[in-house]
């Protein structure tokens, strides 16, 4: 018997289901405009308008004024809010954090440089302190923090909760990072690879919005991929899917930090790129190399296009295996735009099966180097929605 007195498929049950979809979207993404709710739920603008009006009348959501893309907009949020969440993304040489209610509502952001050989205890203690500082600076009570997502630039073993390779991030070897940060902050912490988080960010509010099968490449000091299958980030059986940086492209190539030879990282990682111009330019940090390439320096431009060709060969393998509809390219190296993307496209066209190559778009990421932090906020908001206080 239907205890609610509604026939399955009736107008009332459909409306109730649609209300649930709106509330679920707000839980997952934080405050949204009605246009964004329509995009997230697949409902029409008219339906969303009616549903929001009813939810406001029932005191389940509330609206507030904000600015989106330079224009005034009305944000819809659950009454009383969901508290706040934090995203923490470690790089090889920095840690970046954000605080807010979701990936589209970042109230505070901060970046702190770190030494390249930093250890887990140092990184985690600084992250915990920065989260606390952001709560204080925004006037947010500690009890309003609901969840944190933590990203590391290394494979993450979802079974053990440790870094999945002893040779990558050796200072984090054997550390249960999520548990350590949970103890420090007193809230649930979700641990993931930063490439997966970057893919999540682009999937939620970037270049992969609406994509069912896709991939996002994070090109920084190393290179990683986040794979999207059936509209969700795919992490594999133990959480280490997407390690494209350790795909062998030359079995007689240089020895990689992972112990293998000829990994993609040994050709396009920051150390390889810097070494390629060392004779003529001296040691260049990756950001300096990118800046010089953008300014027209011939040597730096050549190094970037060579990197694009190597990446294109690896991406062609992804295209052949997964047949994605779109591949987005982000990270520091992607700031060079078509200087990097054009040789990637050429590599895919040359090396992938013609039908697969013809059906994939290679596009720049929409969120730049912040994709992993935005994705961390999305993951944290989703985790918070399952632990919302009564």
C-alpha cells in the first residue's frame, strides 16, 4: 500500500521526486542559482522556478542576493544552510585551500608554499592550522565545519588510505592522511588523488559539465588523469586509476621516480622540461618556463610543444581504450593554451583509431590550476550531505 496516498507515477509523486532532485543538487553543490539548478537536475527552468517557490513557502530553502559572472543573481540554499566544508589540495611545492558551502560558493581561499621534500606531519599540521584560520577570518564557528576533502599529488590506495607508491611523495609513506586530519579537525575527511579531484571540479562546474565519458589531465610538476565514466569519476578497484604519468611510452627511456623506465612523467614532468632548457636558460621553475613560452621564447616554446606531442601519444591510448567524448587539459602547463593543446590534438589524430579520434574533443580546462580545489569542495559537500546534523 502507498502510505502517502499517492499513486505511483501521479503528478504529486512526480513533483515530490523533483523536489528531492532540487534538494539533492543543493546538498551536492552548495547554493545555486535557478539556472544552475536546472542544469544540475535536468529540469526545465519553469519547473525549477515553481519548485523553488514551493520550497521557499515550505521553509525548506531560502534565497539570497549574489553576483555570478559579474551579474546579479538569486542564490537558493537550504534553510539554515549545511554549515561549511573545506577543500585541501597539496601540490609538489604548495598547499591550496578553500572554505565555503560548496564548489560554487568559496568564501575564503589561501595558498601556502611548501618545500619540495615536505613530510606529511608538516603538511597536515599546516593544513589544519590554515583551515582553522579561515574559519576565524570568516567568522565561522568551528562547529559549522561539516567535512573536508584532502587531495594528494600521488596515487591513493583506497583500501589502506595511504599513498599507493613508496617512491612518490616519500615523505607521506605509511601515513593515514585522512585519519590524521580528521583527528586534528574533528570532522570527516575524504582522501583522493588531486587529478581525480580536478576531474570532479571540471565535471561539476567546468569543461566536463554534462559529459558522460571523459577525462581530465592535470599537467603540473607531474601529470595525472581523472577518468569520467557514466558521469562519475572512476577511481578503479583500489583508487589508483588514472595514473597516466606512469604509462610507459619508451621502455628504454629514462628511469622514473616510480622505478620504471620511460614513463610519460620522465618526458613531460617539470624536471624533464627544466633539464631540456638548462644549457641555454639555466634552471627554470615550471611557472617561469611557461611564462617565457607565452612571451615567445623559442626554446621554451619548443619544449612545451615537444611535451604536447608526448602527451598526445598517451592520450591517444586513453581515447582508444575509453572512447571519451571530451578530454580537458588543465594545470600549470596548460596555461600555454594551444601551444600545448595543438600537438596533443595532432598526436591523438595520428595515433588513435580514426573513429575514436573523430569523436573526441580536446579542450582547455575551465577552472585552470584551481580545478582540484574546486573538486575537493564538491567532494566535501557531498560527504557533508550524508552527515548533516538533525
